């Protein structure tokens, strides 16, 4: 009986000792987990703060770059819009002109240039190149500006948006071009045209239609 009791006591002691050891191991593991969790939280917080600081710096830098470029982009956008308005005004103005007025302008330009150039006084050898002008229209103009002179008339392909007549011989070449007149007006009267457009002149009519092609 005594031996059985001793065995029971020994077993009980072993179990109690094992339980104590298990509790110590579990506590140590729990403490380690808590410590590691605290370390990870600290590291994570530090990493997040660094990322936030880096993001803030990058965001500030990007914002500064955008703000620095924005005025230039605004100026470019404004310049493009003004060009669009000017081109639209010119197209609208031109479409309102009668064909007779356009042809009259070409004839007047040729007459003015021929008057200051005696290279076309001789008959023969004169070639007329036309763009957006019909053969019959060109012949009528040439008959008026070069009476009694023989001219050959040829059509040409050009990127110009408006009609033109080019006279040439072996000595000289002269132009009568609506496009060149428009370019000159846009160059010389640009500020006035922009002021008229932005000031409310319908389609630039007051600026362009006031006798540009008289």
C-alpha cells in the first residue's frame, strides 16, 4: 500500500512539475509574442511615418512642378485659342465675300504689281499659274491687266487656302494672292484683330471685313 501511495505521489509531483514548466514556457512564449508584436508595431509605425513623409515631399514637389508649369500651359492654351479664333474669323470673313470681290482683289493686285514692274511689257512668253481660280475667271483678269498680251494658263496644286494667280516670264514672277494678303493683315493688324475678337466683334467681322479686300 505504501508503495502505491509513493507512486501516486511521485506521479502527482511529476504532473505538477510538468504543469509548472508548461506554464512557464507558455508565459515565456506569450511574453515573446507581446515583445515581438510591440517591436513590429514600432517598426510598422516608423515605416508608415517615413512613407508619409516621403509621399508628402513628393506630393509637394509634384505640386510645385505643376504650379510652375501651369502658367506656361495656360499661356499656350490661350495662344492656341486666339489662333483658332483668328483663323475662324478669317474663314468666316472670306466666306462672306462675293466671288466678284475676290476676283476684283486679284485683278487689282496684279495691276498694282505690273505697274511697278516693266518686265511683262513685251508680248508673249507669259505664263499664268492659278490656284482656286477657274480658267475663264483667270482669262478675264489677264485680259484686263495685260490687254493684247498672250498668256498661257496652268492650274497648280497648292496648300494655300485661298485663291492666287502667279504671273511669270523669263525675267520676273509676281503674285496676287489672297493668302498672302491675309497673312499680311494678321501680321500687321494682329493686336487690333485680337482686341476686336475678344471685345465681342462677331467672328472678327469688324476687324477683317472693314475693307481688307477692297
